């Protein structure tokens, strides 16, 4: 294949790697659009750094039922080569996406962009799954807004300790951007993918989001009390509805 879009849930990463192995050749590019910050490492180990592109999608979608995906609001596809900034193949791929009607941007530092999104989605997914409430309602309540911001601040500290130089105003800018780009009517309906998974009794990407923050925090000696709380509260639901699975 010329290009493989790697878009599975993070808990299916290893199985998907085995499924595509025979389709990855000398000149194949594998573009991961998964949540979390571990996908690049997993794919680099499987196929080598030369083959892997990193990416994020800012489109908010939800699986309503098998074969039905609801797009709640559009957003750009941002991608790049972690090992070769400005490579010709990324520019060609951008043009291919644009010609297909897909809003696409090439990032000069895709690792930075992935961590910036990670900071945001840990808060959105963790808080909406935990409270079963949309972002707009959480932002309107001072106490829940503080928790939302604290989750992002912990991820920011973890990124800096990991050598990812997010700008000092990242958290504040992310909140401003969210409130500016999403009008109240949309913000009041915005829910993370983990909310929809927990509401449907499906597995959660908890280990790759708040769980990854907790694990990396322990390794790097970064305090993550709020992410630890979210992780512990949602852990019984990680493999689906607890009673259904005998937890």
C-alpha cells in the first residue's frame, strides 16, 4: 500500500498491527490518527520510523450504532513526519487530502501537536465520561471547570517533564480556543468519545488517556492527583459495563 490510515481504538493497536503487516512495504506510509501519545512508539517498533507519520483529527464524532458514525462538527486533519519536517511526501499527501475534500494541515512538529491534543482530550473524555454531562455544562460550573483545567495542567506538566516544550499558555489558550470556536449551542452538546462508549457499555480508551497520564506520572515523578481520581473512578468501566462483565 502507498498509505495506510491507522484509526483503530488504542486497545486494538496490537491486533491491527498484525493485520496490516503484509500490506506494509518499503515505500508504505502508515499515518496514525489514534488518541493518546503512545501510538507512534508502537508503530515505530513494528514498522520502523521511516514508515510512520503522526496525526490528529479535530473532528468530533460518535459511533451511534454499528456502521453509523455521527459527525457532530468538522475539524482539520493535522499530520506530519516526526523524523523529517517538511518532507515532500507529507506535502503530496496534504494535497491528496485537500483534493478529496478533507481539510488537512501539515505540522512542523507533530509530536508537539499530538501532546497538545492529548492535554485537551484527557479533560474532555475523562470529565464527560465521569459526570455524564457535556462540556458546556461543566464549564458553567466553577468547581467542575476547575477539575477540567487541573486535568490539563497535570498533562502539561507531564509533557514538559517528557521534553515536549508546550508553550506556557497552552492550557489557557486551549480553553479560549474551545470557547471561541464552539458556540454555546455546540459546547452544550459536546461529549467525549469515552462518554459515548461508557453510555453504550463498550470498552474505554481509559488506559491510553487518563491511565497513561497516571502511569507516566509515576515513572517521571510528576504528581497527577486529578487524573488519578478520574482513572480510578472509571476503571471499573474500562472493559465495558461492570455488571455485564462480572466486575
